[in-house]
C-alpha cells in the first residue's frame, strides 16, 4: 500500500487502548480517546494546584491561572487566531453556537433577516437558529447537497439576499465526512456584509486549520473530540464583533464593577466567561493541543486520509454495502457512513459490539440530512490517530460475520 | 448476542402479521427517532365474543431485527387476549416471548411495538 508511510503508530499513547488491547474504537467523530498526556495534565492540576483562577492572591491560584490562560494561548496558536482575546472557553461546540445565537443573534438581527444553514449540519447548528428565528422572526434557509453529500455551493448566489446576515455551517460533516470548501462562500458572504460561522467540531481535530485564512467571523469546536476532556469547548470570534456583543451569562469573573443599579463588563475574553470556568478541562485541552501539535496536523490528516482510502476500498468489496458521502478520501475526513442491504444499522452496531468493535448507528444528530437522503439511519465508522489498518481489517471481518448471521 | 438467533433473523426477514387491517378498530403509530424505527399497529376487536378481546392484530413499519421480530411475536400473541391483560404486559412478557433478555442499549427497540399497542389501546378505550 503506497500510503503506508503516512500511517502513525500511536496506540501506546492511549491508556484505554493499552488496557483494552482487543478493542477496535471506530467512533472518534462522537468523542476521541484521551492520550496519556491529557489525563496526566488533569491529574496534575487536581493533585497539585487545584485552586480557582483569576482571584486568589496565593501561589496555587497563580499557577492555576497561568495554566488556564496558557491553555487559551495554546488554542490561539493552534487555530492561528490573532489574539487570545478572540478565544472564549465554553462547554463545547453546542454552547459556542448558542452563545453566538443568544448574544450576536439577538442583538444584531431583526425580523425578516435571513440566516443560511446547510442540510449537512448537526442539530447543534440548526436548533439554536430555530430558537432565535422563533424569538425574533428571522428566516432560515438551507444549502442543499447532492446525492454524494456534497454541498451545492453553486446555489449560494440564489440563496443570498440583502437580508442575509449570517451563513452558519459545518466545515466537515459529522454524518458523511464531507469536507466543505468554504473560501468562496466566505468571500461571497462578506461581499454583501453577512457574517460566517463555521462549526469546526469535525475539522479542528483532523486537519490543519487557520482562522485567518478561512477569514470566518465565528468558529466553534469541542475539546473532547480532540482528545481533551468533556465540558470544554472554544468559540473563536473576531475581536471587533466580540466588542459589540453583549454578554449572555452574568456572574463572577465577567464583570469589572457591580453596583446595585448597574454593572460594567470585564475585558475580552472574560466578558463571556461568567463564573468559575472549567479549569481542569481547559488545562486538559491545552495538553491535547500540545499532543496533536507535536504530531503535526498535516500528519494527522495524512494518516486519516490513508486509513479512509484503505477502508473505502475494503468496504466497497462487500456485496450489498452502500456508502453515503463522497466515497473519495480526498473529499472527506476519516468518517464513512454506510448501510448493508438486509441489515438495519443498529443490528450491525450491536453485532460488531460482540466482536469488540465500537461503531455508531443512527441519524448522527442530522435528521434533516437523513430525510434528504431518504434513509432512516446509517452505520458510521470514524477514525482517529490511534487507528490502524488492522482495525479496518477487523471491521471488515466483523461485517462479513454480520452478513453471515443475517444470511445476506 | 443471544438475540440474533436464527428464529429472530427469520422473523425479521419474513415477519408475521406484516399487513394492514382495513377495518381495524384501533390503529396507532410509534417511532424511536434515535434509531429510525417506525411501526404502525392495527387491532381488530372481537365483538362476537366477550367485549374487549383482540381478534386480529397486525403491523407495518421498518426497523431493526429486534423491533420487527418483536412486532411479529407480539401481534401473534395478542390474538384472543383480553385488552386489560395486554395493558399489564411489560418488559418481562417481551423477554419471555423473545426467549432472551435485551440489554439496555437495545431495550427501546424491543419495547416500541408493545408501547405503541398499549398507547393505541388506552387512547381508544
Ligand atoms: C459537526 C458537529 N457539530 C456540533 C457537534 C456538537 O458537539 P458537542 O456535543 O461537543 O457540543 C458535533 C458533535 O457531535 C458535531 O459533530
């Protein structure tokens, strides 16, 4: 196999795989396994300096603050943002998108303004906008996709109008793996004064990403899909927007002065971080970023590209297997959705579980996309840096066994 | 898993009572949105005998092997049973019918047909 040189060999860095050597984990799009360095960083915080941040006047708190703000700086470097004032810690992608809807959306949008989303989007990039639309009476439009799950970006000119205020869509589809090309879309949006939000939950962990090149206004991702802890995520937004946006949550840390009749807000980014933040989680995310940065995101992408190419070829050899999505490793991340004729995806997943192979089955939080593709559910495999071609061989053996049991 | 025995696979591939009853007294639909399982059940009450006995039962729908096999077995078992009896059926009844227990990850699939039937019966009563 020509691409073999691209493959990484990192299972040993992941304690869960060391403890469960026979497990084949193929659900990284849902959440990624944690490298030892992340677990150790969290343990180090809880064991040796678990103080609050931004308040204590003692050494431990100073150390915690330095580690928390250090993690923010790591995020900034990782996604190539201009300033750490543009990096807001949230609890995850979902919270980041909701924050934009509640703050920017409610303060900047009016009745009959329009927001463009895509049919590939995760519920977390649909429902917050539906709530906003219901609240203020703005309208939602959807960019359609073709039968291979590729966005019909040529439709954009028709969807854009002078009422368009925002295009919000996923960078990479979590259900099909499609990588959306967003440069032209962003230019077109900006040309008419609309903003662009990118749901990067499935791209930040899997490929090099540069917010300045993307020139997006907002970008959201989750720490746990990058091997960090759960409960931590990031909202990147351009500083000029964050300055205009009102806070959503009020409380400690986000204020400068509080009086009984009014308050004033803290500087960026803390204006949007009310209360004690997820300190251990942010420190863990910082460690995850160090881990991935050391490998290099181009190498991560090359590894997952090689695995995807290998898996697409092997899967296509199985009779009755249909792949949803581009079915081309150049156009998709390490996510492959498929169905097997005569076997429901849930039965595939349950039977593979018997073989210690973990995959996902269902609508993948993309019900509008499933409706569009006219299928109730798919089985989905997704790769991480710790997967190998042996894992895919085990998957193929498992699927053959499923076919045998179902006599298809 | 014990559940994927040949008998269950057979019931999935060639289900029993998978048809519509045109003159049904009760029809009701249910779905497990997370799985994409959908069933619609049809019940014909036997008026000739004692009131409230199920004369005929059938279903339509799509779903996994567990939900389809379960719907087959249930609709078969329902015939001739009193409505108030059916309302007492629970998870254990289903495990008896299946001949095995179903774990937490798949219990919703097994429960869907019975829940749909019971909702149909109470809604109609
Ligand atoms: C594309 C996409 N957007 C958003 C989310 C939501 O992420 P979280 O649940 O971490 O907030 C996910 C996670 O499944 C995703 O894949």
